[in-house]
């Protein structure tokens, strides 16, 4: 088993902490601009930030697993191979399956038994796509805030499955 540097866990913690701070900022906003439209814009922005956190966290997990002690060429190959801007549950499962079909089965079983986890990740990615392409995203700040911890449950599930 390759040695682990803990870089993936640090990346996950940084992402989570930053987004926690954004939720605090928007929910404690005493400004009269605190309207549904304002919150909707923040919800879209938070979807973009959370989807970025999913991407960075999942990539960090797999890179740490695959490149611990690996040659520099292997590291570059893995960095290029893991680039994906739509890190929905199907993409996460596909990447897991490339490493180990059992990882894919285990994570898929968990997602099937806890559909709210799949709904959270796929909902964030779907709403991010709306927002990033200039459309109004029909999602509330409360929904995004509810999805946020579930997204990190999925990230932690992937990390645990990979032993990172």
C-alpha cells in the first residue's frame, strides 16, 4: 500500500471550510438586499463553489492514491486523466470503477441505499450547469445548504473506500 501524505484530506478540509464561511456570510447578511432573488443568486454561486469542491476533493483523493511514490510521468498522466468538470455521481462511479470495480459497487450500493446522497451531488452539478451557462437556477439557498453536508458525505465515502 502506498504511503499517504494527507494532502487529499487537507484539500477536502480547505474546500469545506471555505464554503462553510460563504454560507455564514450569506445567511448573516443584514443588508436589505436579502431578498429571494439575492438568495437565489447566492444559491447558484454556492452550487458553482461546491461543484468545484467536489472536483478538487475527488481529484485529490484519486491523485493521492494513485501517485504516492509514483514516477513524475505517472503523476502527470493521472492529473490529466482525472480532469472532469461535471463530477456527478456517474462520473465518480466511473472513476472508482477504473481503479477497482469493488469500490464502484460499494459506493453505488451506498448511493442506492441513501438516495439523498446521489440527489445532493447530482443536484449541485445540475444547478451549477444552469448558473454557469447564464440561466436562472430554480434552487433555493435552503436546498443548497441542505445538500452541502451530503456532498461531503459522498466525498468522505470515496476517500474511505480509497483508504485516503
